[in-house]
C-alpha cells in the first residue's frame, strides 16, 4: 500500500496562515524570506497580518497557499511520497514534493499563473457556482443545454458536489435549470472568474510560454494530474497537462479513485485547511486521512 500526499488549492487561505511555521522553523523562515524576494513584495506581511479581503486577491492567494503547503512539506523530515496530487493550484505544490520543480521555479510559475488568471477574469467577467445533490452526468447535460453562453463543469470535487464555471449569465441560467432538476443547492461562489473553463484561454496562453521555458525534472513518484486523473512521470507530458489544466476541469473525484486503484490507502493533506481530507473521505471511505497544516 502507498502513502499519498495531496495539496489544496484556492479557497484554503486564512488570516495568519504560515505564521506559526515561520516562527517555529529557521528553515521555514529562510524559505519565506526567499519568497518575498522572488515575488518583489512581502507576502508574509499579508499572510501573517492581512485581512481576509487582502488574502482573497488572486495575486496573493495563490502564492500564499503554495508557500504554506510547500514550506510545510519541505521543512517536515522524512516525508517520502509514493504518489502526489494537488487540487488545481495545488498541483504546483505536488510537483515540488515529487521534485519535478524547484521551489524557486514553482513559485515564479504560480505568481505568473495568478497574474494571468486575474487578467483573464478582467477580459471576460465570469463566475462559478457550487452544485450539490445531482449526478455529474445530469449537471453536464444541463450545462450543455445552455446556448449562447459559456458554462461547463469545472471541479468534480466528490460525488454529489460539482462546481460549474462560465459567463455570468451562463452560470445564472444553469443554476435555475439545475435547481428545477432537483439540485439541493446551486450557489454562485464569491470568486474572481470562470476558472477551469474556456474563458481562461488567455491565461493558458500566457502560462504556456512560462512553463515551456521552465526546467521540469524527472519525478521521484507519479503525479496524478487534474486534467484526466491519470498518473504521470514523463516531464514533457506533465508540462502539457499543467498548461491544459487552466481550461480543463479538475477531476478530483476521479483522481482520488484512481490513486486508490493504484494502491493508496493513506492520504495526507499538506497545507492550509482540511477541505481535501473531507472530500477524500466522501470519495473513498476506507482510507486513512490526516493533515500537516
């Protein structure tokens, strides 16, 4: 059996995140200070003392979660993952854990990703919504029936919980139809735009150049990637999947199922919060879950 390490994405942030880590570990402090230099601003000030609103800025949120996750992993001794995965942004953290990316390159890519996504949101005003209590296939079917607008399934989080993404009007119309079809909830989310939808194409194009110019090394273990939930060890394919991730759905349900099929029986979430642990228990009830916060 195999110990899997999983890494959270946007939404896991909270005021004060990473502060205890910074104060308790000299190595962690060195990583955080290096990050301040790379980013060109003191992200630690916002992470440790900023408000919830300040932390929600995309250019802060994504590197902040990445830093919390990666520094927690890198400063914990004797962690040897048998496989890794990350939810959306968390896939970059996973690629540090299995040695595909260096800390510096990973942080630079995350910062570029956040900026590119923010610009894409400004080009196409858009949103996302959480849908509870309907089968995935039914949600996909209803989204496909919306004409003249963009709306797609974006995050397959766990059975009965799917996030849709698209234009403001497309998501609004889909929510009406989903509720009429029996969804327990179809709730617009307070996000900056339509992540993991075709509306992120401008960001995908921007990130493609940055990823192409970055060195990806051979991994120490497979990464199960969001785009198709499959395990990969070829850096060339890992690169392409990471590029395609921005406009493709996050297949988290399928990822956890596939990891279990490949022998994972212990999942450790590394980083802020415990959302992924809850999702894993809903997908694979018999596995062990814990966290390194």
